[in-house]
C-alpha cells in the first residue's frame, strides 16, 4: 500500500510532527507500506526534528507561504492567491507522480487544499486540534476570517474528504456533516530513560509557547503555590513566539522558581526527574504530554479543556481534572500533590497501568484495518 502524508513541515518539535514521524516509521517497518511525506513549506536544507526512517520518501515543496506577509493589504491578497495557486499546482503534480492509494492531510493546515486535489486516492484529514480551536479567536482574529473558516473551509473538507480522523469522541461530534468520521487516539514511541520516583520537588510542563497552551494561566497558578512551597521548582519545556511575553510576565510579577527551559533532545529524562506534570491548555487535541508523563509514572493535573485531558486522565485515580479556568482549584490540587509524597506515588502506580491502554501496536492495528477497509 502506498500512503502520502501532507503537512506543513517536520522541522518543529510539536506533537503532530512526532506522531506522524512515529506512524510513518511504524507503517514502513511493520507493515512494509510505501510511505511518502510531502511537506509544503520545509526547505530542502532544513533537518527534521524527529528521526525518519531512510525507507520513507520525503518531498519538500518549499512553498514560500510567508512571503505574503511582507506586503500590506490589498496587495497581500494578490500575493497569497499566487502562492496558493503555485502550492496547489506543485501538490497536484507530486501526488500525480506518486500515485498513492491514500492521501492524508495532517491537521487543518491546508486541509481544503488536500481535499481539492483531483486524484483517485482516498483523502483523509487527520485532526490534531479540536475544531473549536481552529474556529476560535486564537487562530482567527477577524470576523471575516471566522465566518470563512466556519462556513466555507470546514464545509469544503466535510464535503470532499472521504474520511476524517479525530483523536477524541468529543472531536468526532464536531463533524456531524462529514461523510465518515472515526476516532483513533495517539500513542507515543518515546524511548524512556527511566521512571519517576515522585520524590523530586519538581513540576514539569511541556508544550509550544503558544496561546492555546495557556502558560499564562500556569504562571498565575505557580505564583499562588510557590510562596507556600519555596523548595519546589517549575520547569517549562518548549519554544514558541510567546517566550518573551511569558518571560516578562514572570519577571514583572516576581514569580520565583520557574524556568523556561526551551527545547530538549531527551524529554524522557526530564519526565523521569519530575514528580508532577501540569497542563493548563485552553484547548487540546489529545495531549501527548499527559500520556508521556503517565508512561513515566508522573501524575498530571490538567484543566478539563476541549478535548484531550478527560480522555486520558481518570480523575482522582491517575491525576486530577480541574474545571477549565478555575485557577484557585488548580492551585489547591497542585499544593495537595506537592505536600503528599504518598499520594503522588499512589497516583504514579495507576498512571503506569493506565498508559498501557495507549499501546502502539494496538493503535497501529486500528490504522491498518482502517486503511485496508477504505480502499
């Protein structure tokens, strides 16, 4: 079987980039699929953040999409139209040359583009963010942009995709007009450095420094708990355009024992050195951070946001789910865990057992059956 994935790039260290790399490698090594990865914007000199099997064919179209932002309106619209035309033409030519059985558009980035390509291949849109996030003001600042997204972009995908994959049942419910929607959760192939003892006085957070991750809420929470627990440290791993803004918030509010650590090439080691994981996102697609923390025996506290945490955490059994936006309750539960090592270890034991439900072999079997039934 020949599969072609289409996504913006593999340069970044995001969850979607990691899971697509893991799945592509798995398809090639375990099922002997012929896998192609087509990146829209990645330059041929740029390295992938996660290692890709040398049996996988990667094609970088190198579309200069951000060039449009050099210009002001209305010229920007004209430049955007030219770039989109070039991108569609390049993608059509590439898919036509490959001749895949299935084309998978990853997330919503240019999902309408993937669905517009004339091909005999079945078209799948694999959603890594909840639809409500894409419709929100985080992604769409203007009213016109929101209306376009809701009434054209998503409808075009619903009408033209053969199948939409959601990571959660709640995400599936947002695609009622689509031809077919299935739920397949993520998994992690992270090589583990060890498990947490839950004795280190360290809290970890992992994610891109972007609006949807809600790190400004985490800083507010830490400001409450750090004065009570001055011997505890909060480390945030990730990069993003909000780094300077978050740094200023920390500095201006004199929040202590919190560090923006940037990227790491061994996140497993960092989980193993931590005792609590915190997730304060406004939206989640699935949250690999929670799953990977569980694998290491690190209990998580997360806002019950749309839509990932509640599908992974069993409240009061392997972590805590907090009413979305309730800063005080989050701080209260975090303090409880920081003060109670026995409770941390009890939750840790349950985390390790629960994480086994998201086994790679079982989830990849679902993908294999889905692909083979589709064609």
